């Protein structure tokens, strides 16, 4: 969807939401002025002024629908971004320039975050400052009770792990898959907004949320997990390799790590690869720094099962059972059907997986190319050939794209709630496998 379809969610995002995010970024940099002065002296203050000046200029370009500019920093992805812009220009023709409102929403939104990064990169010494760190940190601390509940729940599963039947294991898997799904509901805890969040344990909320899952392929995900590819030179596979393409830091990341922990400790997975972003992205996305920080904070928690979980996660990372990656492709505007051509190394890496979990809304938009698909189109059709491995989208709906529904399901939802695709109240667990099941 393009930014210039007046009433569309895309238009409102580009017109209202993006400038608001930029204003907050400018404000955050300004509020850290003294920190920059203390750390870097006058150079820090100059960098702060210059960065704010570049960001204010971009905000003005955005609000007045100016042409999209080429990037001028020299990062590993600069050329790729500039080529992508030229590709957009070719699609538009010679009559007009690619501009903020005359470009696909997915592209413009990604481009804004890359320009924020450029403004910082061009202004050392504050280049590595994460403008979204405060919000991510707050999200983690605001959901402590929910995190404690989850770590305690995991500890309870551990106590009985030896005795669990395959079916019981499957039930726990489904529960933790759903916790990870709803961890994406808002960018804070599931129980946010309720005073006594101890009572609203994420696990207890699952039953009431079940009705809001529009497509639930959990059984197919479970099957994929239980039929890993054979390892070279071995008769039977020693557990699956699972890749998780992460979304938000804060509470959601904890739900992902809890799931990853369960997969390894139950023997369902031999290795988990976690994919984050190589610079701050879409306000709350996970970077390498967030990943390490979250594990350290969990370890340092004044709570028996939480600190125990954190120590276990640290051990997984140290032993290479968990591997963190941040390929630049994840912070580019490309749809995933372009991955094999534009990032063949990443595509090849994902082909090694037995199951790839894609968290969140932006990944869904990139999986489906953010097109205006009919709701009944098959998920596999919308992927347009992107099938490195069996894959599953765990997504709460926050954008106007949804495929794989039953005939009439979309219309029924629209009569119940006109904003069903953007409210974050509904979710999907959608699976596709390149192998015939």
C-alpha cells in the first residue's frame, strides 16, 4: 500500500505516526545533551546539534512530501539501500520523483529508520547512541512480574521433564508458542495496564485469548519440529535446528528466550539461532546490545527462577547452543521473496533450519510483500517462492494485510470490528513448508 491513499492506515502512518516517532527521537537526543557533554566534551554537544539538525530536516522532508534522498554514509548496506531507491524510481518512471507519500509504505517506514541511523553515523562521537534504548529498558522493567511468572512456570516444567509424555511435551510447547505469540501483542507485557499483574499471569491469559487466533497451525509447527533433517553421518537427528527471527525487545524477547530455552532443554531442538537487527529499528526491535542486556538483567534479578533462567541462557550462548546473528538484510526494505537474490548467504543459512519462526507484524508484511491480498489467498501463495525451510509466522495484527483466512472470515471480522487488522487484538500462527507434509 502506498502512503498517498488518503484514508488508508498507510497514509495515516506516514502522515502522523512517523513524524511523531521522529519528534520523540529528536527529544531523546536533546535530553541526553549533558550525557554527551560529560562523555565527549564540546564534540559531544556539536554532534548532538548536528544530529538534531539532520533529523529535523528529514521530518520536514517527510511532512512536505519531498523526494527520497540517497544515503551518504559509508556503511556496508549503503549501496544496497541506494540501489533499492533507484529500483523504486524506475518503477515510478521519469515523470515524478520517489517521494515520502508516493512510495510503498513498507519502503518509506524502513527508510526513515535507516536515515535516523545515518544522522548518528555522520556525527561521531555519538554514532553508537541507541535512541530507543530507554523505551526498551522500560518495557523490560515494567513487565517484571510477568517475567517472574514465566521463569517459575519453566522451572516447574523442568522438575517433571523426564516424566513427560510426547503429548504433554506438545501441550507445553503449544502454551509457550502462544506466550511468544502474544508477547508481540503490545510492545509491553501481556498484563500491562492491570495493576496487579501477578494475578494476570501470561499463562492464565491464554484461554481467553484463544478465540482471537484467526489461523492456528500449531499442530503443523509441532510436526515440523518432530521431523528434523538427518544430520550428516548420523542415523537419527539429534533434535532440530530452530531459527527465530526476532521482533521486539523487552517483554517479547523474554517470551522468545523462554520458548528457546524450553526447545533446547526438552531435547526438541539441538540448537537455536536468533536473528536480530544490526542497528536500532522500528522503535522496539532487538539489537545485539538488547539481547545481551536482557540476559544480564535476567541473571541479575533478585528472583530465584529468573536469575536461574538468565544463567542458563548465558551458558547456552557461551556453548554455542544459542547463536545470535544480525544480518543487514533484516534492516532493509526488501520483501523476503527477494532474499535468495539479494542476500543469498542469509537464505542459505535459513535453509539449514528445520523450522524458522518469524515474529511480529513487520516480518509478516515482508513475508507477504505488504500487498493488498484477498484475505482468502493461501499463505504459501503470498510468500511468492520464499521457502528456505518450514516456516511459521507468529503475529498479532497491526497492519492492513492478512492472508490464509476462510471464505467469509474477513467480512465477519470487519462487521465485528472495523479495525480488526490494525488493533493488535487478533493473531495468527501461520505455517508453510516447502516439503509436502
